[in-house]
C-alpha cells in the first residue's frame, strides 16, 4: 500500500486540541493512543490526530476495535492511518469515513481479514 493512494485527513489536531475537544487531560489522550483507542502519527515532528476520528466530544465508536484489529495484523500507526484513508470503491469512500456512516461492521470485517 503506497501513501500516494491514501488521502490526507481534512484536519490534523494536536494532542492538546484533542484533550480539549474530549474534555479530558492530555495524559488521558496519550493513554488512549497507547491503548490503540485513538490514532496519532507524527506530522512536522508533532503527534497529530486526524480530526475525522473524533466526533463531537467522543472518539468514533468503532475506531478502537478497528485499530486493535489493524495492530494485531502487524500494522504500525502510520500504516493504519494509510489503510483508514485509502479510498475503497467497494465501501465506497475511505474506511475512516465509513466508520461514521453506518458501515463500521464492514470496515471491521475487512480489517480482521488483514490478519489472515
């Protein structure tokens, strides 16, 4: 999978931005990243979170499960970001958007299949 195929998130948020949005301490955001409940990658030397993965004051409901499946399949955080943001005509769209549009079960099924 090449980065050329992956889209960039519409918005990158810093960890303090995420903490403010979720109304939690920034240390909790760090823990969420370590627990694979939230995805963060380095951009310009700073850990950032794709803004679409946070809906209002919560992380997308199915994101932690998908991240766990991707990590179990051997994906690192950057590879997981690429997978979530690579367009798939059969969804349609990108898996990250499908998580918030009622197609989370299909996204999880596809992430689980990566481990086999």
